[in-house]
C-alpha cells in the first residue's frame, strides 16, 4: 500500500463537542483500522492479510488494535458489518419516494444488483463472509442489515393485491425472496461477466414481479391456508 493511499485512509481527529481528546483519538484509531482492513481484505482476501499490514497501514501499534478488537476475525466482522450496512442504506435510499409498489421493487432490485457488483461487497460479504464468520453468523449479519428492505418491498407488493395476509405469511414470502436475492447476488458476484449476470437476474426477477402484478390486477386472491392454490375473487357460472 502506498503512502498516499495510507494518508487517505487514516482520518484526522476532529473536534467533537462533549467528548474528550482521548475519546476522539480512540474513535479515530478504530475507524482507521477498519478503513485499512477493508481495503486490504478487498484487495488481498482475509487469509492473505496480516495484522502487521493492517497496523502499519493505519499507523498504529498492535496494542492499539487489540484495544479495539480481539483479533483479525473481530476486525473482519466490523468491516463486514460496515459494508453490509452501507449496502442496506443504498437500497433503502433507492426505495424512498416510490409509491407504486412495482416501481419500488424494481428500484430496490437495481440498487441491490449495483451493490453486489462492488469489489468490496463481492470480496468481503459474498466470497469471504461465510467462511470467515461461519454460515450461521454470516446469515445472522446479512439478515440484520438487508432483510428489512426485502420485507418492506414484499409487503408493498402484497398490499397491491389487497391480499389480507397475516404477519407469518408475509414473513414467509419475504424469506423466500430474501433467499432468492442472496442466491442471485452470489451468481452475479461469481460470474465472468457480472454486468450481464446482473441483467439476467433483473430480467428473471422482473418476470416474477410482472406475474405478481398480473395477479393483483386480475383480482386473484390466496385460498385458505394450507390449500396451496390461488383462486379468483369472483367465479363465472
């Protein structure tokens, strides 16, 4: 890592009213460690990134690192949480201002597909996350940051059909779509041509959304729980 790159990563200590100089320095040190770790994990991967390289890049001692993090995995988790949180905010921003549920769903989908093409998201979340954090921890972190956006989209789409669905069924729909989106993200991230893969995903999920829209507009409703079929609101004789 060049000196110019390091200087951009290591933040200056700002003056924050109500906090001591020591607290400000501590927060700045922690932020610098996460900044440098994010860049190194993205460029070289978790296994090939050493704590020595991280502290050198952040211009701190190992003692300072261990003051904030128990080790490299804890630092990776902090980086993972930030990348996921940034992704969730980007998707949430795309959802705002859309009253039409289909436009809202499309905007959210496109924002998600843009996120999964980012180098840091592909490397840290999709490629490294499951192995470094363990699958259960990885899914827990992923759901904490992005599941709420998926649930918001699903509820908006289901409301368009005036389907009277209880919370459990709405959650079921959301988890199915969340799983589909996670799988789609992996396929885009691992593709030789991520842009084409993202376009394919948008086409496929757009087709599914069009199906939901057609059902909503034609007055089709869900049958009684457990019946497993869709029925029209009215029937001919």
